[in-house]
């Protein structure tokens, strides 16, 4: 096959050092492995090591909620070219089911710890003219019942990244990946078993949940020289978003799907059979 029109391969991350917080499982592991495949030296920091070693990824034990430990970790690095702030998450918890202090811990993990890590990494990144990639969420841009504190933190993270991009330019680029639903080893906790996962996948225009490698590829792009003029941006990685509920709730302009996708000689205009 002739790949001459595909353009040059970006090898700009080869030999560079990348830190991925929470990079030992799920989305974080996918991100860490994507950078390793791009030729970078990758450090995945978390409180616990991965259950299975990740090819090309070094594990560094670190409690990101301990600011002095975070500062000591980054100070000890000989260099740093990119920081991916991935650590975060939340259990399903309605606001009235917990006190404010417990919700505040969710905000701390998802907003304060990325700020702590970014500040600790700043001197390295400035010298390397490197970049920060924040792992945000679609929850930060829409109501998030059952994870309201998480959604609020992710909304704040996108704003923090945009402000950081202005303050730290031109030495350091800062961008956010706005990630939709991802299929990981813990997906059943959010969406249920195979039937639930299949039903949720059908709500995504592309017809499936993201994989950790999908997110990893986007993170590698934003940290690479291919994105050298991209800063302060929010890149949507959500498979097309969510089909508006009103389209299925309305009682007009609906077409009955036939086996051959046609009715009265007209093409079924629905994309991917999504309603």
C-alpha cells in the first residue's frame, strides 16, 4: 500500500519524559501506554502499583493529595516534557447522601490535585517548553446528577487549564481533553453488565464507548509537536456526544425502521440506527 500521502510520522515525543497521574489502570493506563508506544519515557504515578506491569511504563508511588510529596517527586526528576493530569474519579453519590466534606474530597481529587501537580511540574515544563494535558469530562459541561461534585470539579478544571494556558504562555502549552464515556474494567459499576453497556453504547452517535487507547491517542497528539500551536483548547473525545432526548420523546417526524432500512421507497435518514 502506498502511504506517501499520509504525511510524516510525528516522532517528537521519542526520548521525552512524560508523567501520567493515575496511570496504572483504566483510562490512565491507556494514556501511559500510548505515550510509551510513541517512544517517550513514561512515569505512571499513583498510590498503588498496577495489577499487571504496563509495557514501557515505570511506576512511581505517589499520593497526589500530599502536596509536599508531590513537590518532592517532581523536584527529583532530571527533566519533564509533558504532564498528563488524569488522576480522578468519583462514586455514584447524590448530593443529599453525603455531607459537604465528603463532596469536597471529590473536588480536591479532581481539581486541586491537578493544580498541585501542575505547579510542582512548572519549572521543568518551562525549561523544556513542554505541555500539560488535563483529562476533563463531558460531566463538566452538563448536569451530572449522582456525580455533581465531580462535574463541578471538571468544569473548574477546564477553566483552570484555559487560564493556565494564558499565564504560562509561550513556554508551556496547556490543553484539556473533554472525555465522554469510556469502557474500562470498572464500566459495570456505572453502566451495568453487558446489556447495560450495549444500551449505553447505542446512545453514542459513533455507536460505542471510547477505549482507553482512544483517549491515549488524543493525549499524545496534544503533547506532541503536531499540536505546537494548540493551547488553551478543549478537545472533545466523546464519539459525537449524546443524542438529544427530545428527539426520541417527540411524537412527530419519526420513521419506523424496516429490515431493509426503507419505508415507502425513502431512505431511512437515521445515522447508525440511532433513533
